[in-house]
């Protein structure tokens, strides 16, 4: 039976399931160097963006959680995505078995509080639906904007390590 992806609303945003017609905006976002600078460092070509797009749907089906498309309520504009995944990374210490929070917004949406608002709504949903799971995230130490969002939402550093040859900070709440 398919998982029903819940819709969450905040004052300014709607967090909803991705739709096929979201793909072009998704691909544009993930091809932007400002979006990927701290998430792997390399813009995604269209085919890799498609794999990421499909992974979102698959995560919901297999794990019962995943990422939402973040839509600006007033305009319907797609701002980015937030949610949870479990990527089974070769990482020490491991994040397996946790709700690993993540977020990415188009540069035009940066600095307006949208990430804090959207991730905050996702965290409430995650805590309500997976109360026994630890909530984690990993952030590049140079990504000061995401580190501020994480701190505002109650995340605290528990380890520093490397992933794909670069330093990362592991946080939990």
C-alpha cells in the first residue's frame, strides 16, 4: 500500500508531496552552484537531479518519511525541499537508524526565515510520528546559514568527521 505523504502548513508555507510537474524547478535548483556549494560541492546534471527526485518518492515508500516540496503559500512558488532521509552513508559515527534532517532552498529564498519555518514544521511532524527516533543532521562547517538554522531549532553538535574527503559537523536534537 503506498504511503500517503502528509501536507504540512505554516504561516507562509505549504510542505507537500513532490509532483511530476515539480521536476523542472527541482532540476534547476540542484544545478545551481549556490545550492550545491555545501551539499557535495558540484551542481547536478539533469539526469542526477532526476535520480534525486525519484529517491524522494522512494524514501517515503520504503521508510515512511522523506522530503517535502516547500511551496510559498501566497504565490505557489516552489522554494525548495525539506525533510528526512536515511542514506546509509559510510560515515563514522553512523547516522543510520536516525531521522536525518535536510533542507535546501533556492537562493532567492535564502535569508528570509523560510528554512527555519519549514524545517521547524518537519521536526514537529518527525517527533510526533517517530518519537523513538533520534533526529540528526550533517552540515559543512562553512555553511554558517544552515548551522544557524540548526541551532535555532535545537540541534547541537555531537561529532566532527569527514565525508567524501571534506569536513562535516554532525548534530542532533
